[in-house]
């Protein structure tokens, strides 16, 4: 009996340092997610013969790997940069892929972030980018999606202002008109919605409106305070909320709070617990909603959120997620 006990004690003593080391390792990377698996999941894209076939795929790949603190080899970086550059059209805007010729402000925004993350922002004609974004300006103060789809929306106005700020072209915005246009999307509960007048506010529209107003120096204290009051009632701050949280909205809620100067209100615990529920242990990816399988795009969004709450090393989010 004594021998058995002694053996158990000996094994435990030998295993203790290794166990302590493993625990320390888990604590160092948060212990909640296996980023090695996540990396393998994202790097499956490399197997495509036409990689990176699209602007979004290139962006997901670059952001996610950098957010996990990984390096992208020079050859792969160059291939991505070349592919993104091929998407820039004569009018200065970018397309979703090199086979498409219709540039839009959305894909221009995505292309700029991808190049910036690879420290290749000057690999394109930035003056043409400014001209393209400015060409989408409408008489109502908003901006359109493309030169073919000219109708203004809050989202496309946000993308245009975002792009113009990135290329030092904010002077192309008629500030008073654009501020008036954006404020028309405000709702009674303090948030902003995707449509003017009646309708429901959401975190995405609230972030976009706050960003534009901030960029144009027109985010007043009352608007910021009302935005926080709206966000307080969402599942991203209110633990008792019965609303089902959404991956994209989680990201925008965090960014909206930071945009209105209330970054200290971000509830990292709520956000982290939500990310845990979306994490797919089998492949290391994340799903868009609870119960859904993982996708590269939702995995990238998850890494953006984890970067925001300090659970990933974080690629600098120079341009917001679409």
C-alpha cells in the first residue's frame, strides 16, 4: 500500500511542473480559444488555385492571421497586394474581384484596409480613390454605393466618409449637408437605424452615424449620451435583455461605445461569453449565430471583437468591418 501511494506521489510531483507550465500557457493566451486550430481553418484558403480570388477573402485572411499575431510570408503578401491592386478601376474605386468592373465604395473600403494591414497603402493611386469617393456625393448630403447605384444610404455615406478620411480627403465632404443627412436617421430611443423616420435602431447604424458625425466634428454631447442610453438596453450591455445577440452587432456595439467616448462601458465579460458560445472547437472557427457552423467571414469578425476586448493581439482595425 505504501509503495502505491509513494508511486502516485512521485508521478504527481513529476507531472506538476508540466501541468503548471500548461496552465500558465493557457492563461497567457486566454485559455478560451485554440488559435492554432483557428489559423489552420483560415489557412485552408491557401489551397485554392486562384487564391486570393476576391477582395473579401483576402481581407479575411490578412486580418485574422495578423490578429492572432501570425506572420504572412512575403510571397503570399505580394500575391495579395497584386490581387487587390488589380481590383482598382480607372475611376479609382475597387471591385469585389478582378473579373468585376463595377467599383463600389464598400469594396474600396475593404481594399484599403487590406493594403493598410500589409503596410502597402501607397501601392495604389490614392488620389483616384479620393476622386471616386467624392463622385458618389449626392445633393441630399449622403453618398451612393457606386456610380451605377447612386441612391444615398447611411451605410454608404459612412463608407464614403471612412474612405475619404483614410486618404486625407475629408475636405470633399459638404459637412453641413452630410451632418443633417445623418442625423435624420436618429430614433427616439437614442440610437440610429438604417432607415429615416420610423423604424428600429441598431448598433451598426448607431456606430456608423457616430463615426461620420465624429469625423466631421459634429458629434455633440447630447447625441453621444443618447447613443449610450440606447446601447444600454441591448444584449451587449444589458445582462437581462431577452434579445438574441448577433455577431456583427456585438462588434458594432463595442465600436459605437468607443466612438461616442464611452469605451469604459464596454462589457468585456458579456462579449467574451458570447464569443465562447459561437466558437466551434472542432475546427477553431466561429459561427455567425449560436448553433450555426463556422465561416471564414464570421471568424474574422470574431477576431475583430476579441482584438477589441484584448483577447487577441489585434491587427489594427484601420477600416471598419463592412
